[in-house]
């Protein structure tokens, strides 16, 4: 394969690395271009003093045995399995997660309202919006107390304008009987997709992409792709280097294609402009003492807390914090272009953690790291599916395979990202 037939992969995150590994296995000429000086994308770890902060929450959930075997092989058996400990903080108490399967733990008045709501659920429609789907699946009580406020806080987008096809993989829906049983008393946790998770025994998530990078090879770091000439089939970096390709696998966020690919058509650019998303600020804190919670994470649907979720890495990684100390990260979502003031937000985060009883008044913040994620979760509104289909089809016809959570613009897990990279490599080789 000559240089014009080479496959160029943009991005050394989980998807790009998986694509590179599969291309290497097939003996195909390829190169991976990564804008940072290390692999992983958002799946990285940063050190602050003696604390280790992962860049946002990266826990491995496996739906397939092949995905688990692949990750375990990459880490040479260094994966530890955990049974989820999670809750929902509501009315000053922690309700075991999933909320809808553990109504017994609610205050009596709230519990009765949720139970009555289960008797008055609507009927699922063929083309329901997300808000109506919540009411039909869980009834008005669960919707009012948890599902609607939490999802408004998380998505920062009108739920009545969202579709619900994505919910099957990520929103636990127990049967009505199971929810009623859970209102009478604890009846064993309803599993859900994240009832168990795996984490590297080494105590930090970046060991996974680093191992993948070793198996991939052919990675050029510090190469930010600023232009893709789909007519000449050339990728150009900020340094002015040009990389001819026969096929290109792109994991860069889909909305950015309109900027780096001036050769795409007017209709495709219109579709790219229709894509929507929310953004995140993640406050990671190293603390002088351990937080009170033994949970892995806690959800916060109430408006009085600026964050929607708080996670506790020291409860699944002994390396996250020094002995006797603790760590956490609080996640705050916001609409694109409307980032809140950082200093004020930081104060509100710490104040909320203290009001929730997670951090005591005399606990000191020993280390802090703030991560901003511009493209956090693609929003599934009614324009999402037709726009995405058109974009993917158009770029594929020009020799570009869109891949990964942000490249293919889907809400999916780390396992999904790795498997999608493999699929993209197979597609690129097949079409070459």
C-alpha cells in the first residue's frame, strides 16, 4: 500500500487506538495523528501532589465477554471487578440507586405519591418525546421527584424536544411489579447496565490507553489536524504537514468537521450546525480526610445542588488519594456557550458538598483539578437522527469513516468506543 493508499486515523483515544490495533493486526499501512502529547483523549489521568485524578469518570462496563477479555488482555489481568454502590440524594437522605426500584427508602408521603403514580402511568406512544416517555414508564410521582428534575439538570435541554431511543441502554426500567415490590422494602438491587464495573488494578485509568498505544504503534503526537481536504484526500496538521490517505478514520468531535472540512456540501454543513450537545465542568478535589460516603457515586436531582453527580474514586482506587485522605469529583453540566463563572461555581460546589454532609466543615481541600469538556453528551433531539445519518453517509462516500463517541456522535460506553474503533478499521479496509 503506497502513501496515497494509507489509512490515516485522527485521534488516539479509545476508538482511534482500537482502530490502529486492528489495522496493525491486518498488516495495513496506517498512521494515528494525536493532537496531545499522550494517548487516551479524555481517558487520561492527571496528578496533583499525591492525588491522582482521572479526566472525568471512566469506569468500565462490559456488555460483551469479548470486550472484557480484550481489556483484561491489554492490562495483563489487571482489572478489578466492583459491585456498584450508588444512591440518589433527595430530601436530605440517600435513596439506593436505581431510585425507581428502591422507593421504600423515600419519606412516606413521597413514597405514596410515587406508588400511586405507578397506577396512573400513561401508555407508551410510537413517537414519544423523552418527557412523555418518563411519565409513561414511571408515572407522575417518580417523574416529578427524580426523573424530570435530574434529567433537566443533566441535559440542560428541553426534555419534550428530545427523543427516547437512546434510553434502552442507559435508563433502568424495572417492571411495575418490581417497582411496587421495591416500595415495600429492599428486594435486591435492580441490575441496570452499571450494576457491576471494572477498574484497572493499577489504580488509574490511563494505564488502559497507554497499553493500547503500545499495541498500536505508528502514533504521531502533537499533531492537531486543522484541515481535511476530502477531494485531494489529504489531512493537514497545524505544523503544515500533509498526510495523504486512501481512507481516513476520524474520531474528532463531529461538529468540528464543518470547520476542518471546507469541501463538504452546503446540506452537510447545515446538518452539522443542527447537532446539539451539553458541556461539563468536572471539579476534582483531594481532601484532608475521607468523605462520609462509602458510595461509588451519588446523583443529585435537587436544584439546591449545582452538581448532578458526585463520585468517590478513593472507594474503588487505593491510588486515588494518600492513606487516610479522600478524593471526589463533582460534575456540573451547562448549555454550550453558557459556562458559569469558575470561581463562584467552585465555591458553590464546595458549599453543596458540605450541605449534603459529604465534606465536613473542618476538611481541607489539599488538591484541585478542574476539567472542562466542551462536547460532553450528544443531545438526541428530533433533528439528531436524520442529520447524523446524512453526515455519516456523506463523509463515507468521500472516504472518511466517522468513529467513536464524538466522531460518530453517540452516547455510549468505553467498551462501545473500543468496539466502534474495531468496526471502523474493518470498514476502512473493506472500502479501500
